[in-house]
C-alpha cells in the first residue's frame, strides 16, 4: 500500500526520502537505514535470524533507487516483524517516508484543476492563490508516511482513537502538513486506485466544515 501511494501520478518520485528517528538516540547515530541496523544489532543480534536481518538492512541502505529502498525495507521489516517486535516501545523508533506533490506547473491539467478546486474549498483564499501561482511554497506540498518497526502493524490506533473495525488489521498512517485540498485529492486518488477507505484520526478534519 505504501508503494502504491508513493507512485500516485501527482507525487514527485525524486522527492521521496527515508529518515529514521530514534527517541533517545545519540545525536551522531545518523538517520539512515544503517542506524536502524545498529539498533537491532544491539537489541536482537544474538537471536536466530538476526544476522540475516542485519545483512538485509545494510544491503538495503546502499540501494541507489529510493523507491526500491522503501519497498524492500518494508518487506524486510514485515518478514522479521516477530523477531523485532516491541509494541510497548513502538514510538521509540519511527521511519518517516517523506513525499511531495509535483510542483503545480508540472501536474497534468486534470490533476491541477481538481486539486485547485479542492484547495479553494478546503483551504484559505490566500493559500489557493499561492497554489495556483508559479511560486507555490514547497511546505504546502509535503507529507510523510509513518512506519513503526517495533510494531509494524501500527494497531495502537484502535485503542487510542477508539477506531472501529477489525483490531487485527494493520493501519497505514499517512500524514500531511501542507494544504488540505492536496491531501484530500491524494486520499481520493488512493481510494480510487485501491478501494481503500481512510479514517481521520487526529488534527483538523479534511473537510469544508472546518475550513
């Protein structure tokens, strides 16, 4: 699902990047996949399967293609999920997969018109003018997908947000710090492509009623 989201036509594949964040980690420990490997070397390095996990993480860190790096990293974390699981401490490590909308001038006419209409509905008039101009601020276009290696299914939302549905199903956590109209367009595109529906969990609703 992450791969399908990152390959949405409106997103810029050259702006995808991975950053590993560790709560309480050393300031010089780095933010790439190698730092994740170092953490697991200390945590599970003597357990069966750990050597293969560490080898895979080191190899993935060297992939030049970021989309392949994302896909293979997530597959690896899923494969070793039981070895590295530490759900009570899942917030101590977060992998941020950053993404960005293409600059408005490079969008297809249909995509730009659709997003512009949603921005005019969900965001301020000033923001709508900025999106439609050739000087759209980059922070209007950016977001991230949050991945929790210590509990890859990210099921804590079922309790913290009293989320309905099957509590064993994994949750894909997509965040966006830019314009609401852009985020609504991306979620609608994902829903159209996959049939998935999305629940609002925190922050402001992405709807006209909270403009």
